C-alpha cells in the first residue's frame, strides 16, 4: 500500500452502509420535524385567526367594543411558537425514546402518531382557550 491509500474494509463495507443509514435516519428526522413545525404553526395560526375571541380583539365587536390590538404582539407569537414546537417536539421525543432500530418503519409510524396526537391536543386546547373569551361579543340584533 502506498501513502494516503486506505486499506480495504475488513467487514465487507458493512460499516459504510451503517453510516449511510444513520445519516439518512438523521436527515429524515430533521426534515420531518421541520415540516411538522411549519404545518403545526400554520394550523395554530388558523385556529387562532378564525376564533371569535380574536375577531373581537381585532375590531370585530360592536363599534370597536373589546378592541385590543396588543394581541398581535402578545398572543400571536406565542400561538405560532407553540404550534411549531409541540408537534416537532413530540416527533423528536418519540424518535429518541422509541428508536425501534430493528423496524425503522414502525418507529416512524409511532413517532408520526405521537406528533399528530400532540398537534391535535394543542389545537384542541387552543380552540378551548379562544372560545372562553368569546362571550365579550354582543349577541342579538
């Protein structure tokens, strides 16, 4: 062997294959977590925007009654941040706690189910929270 050449792999290239699989798993986890963060943030933003509470705070009340534009810099960033962090965090936690190396597809499905359950709980809680302040809007003709 010359200088700068590597000896052939003694394990028949298995080590390189395992390294490639690990890189692919990490890339899949990162991309899926990022997509879940984007979708979660958009879903939380949608639930917040269509709520009656937000409508009242942004001037939908009778003659501006209940208008409070401070929700744009207090509630809105927190809603979007929670929408991004909860599904992605649930996904990453499930991938770390339940690696299931013997069956990677099963690990992906379990992590996806945990992330969807986390997102559903977040959206349900957000809807319940925004529905509690909806009584400030006047009802009737």
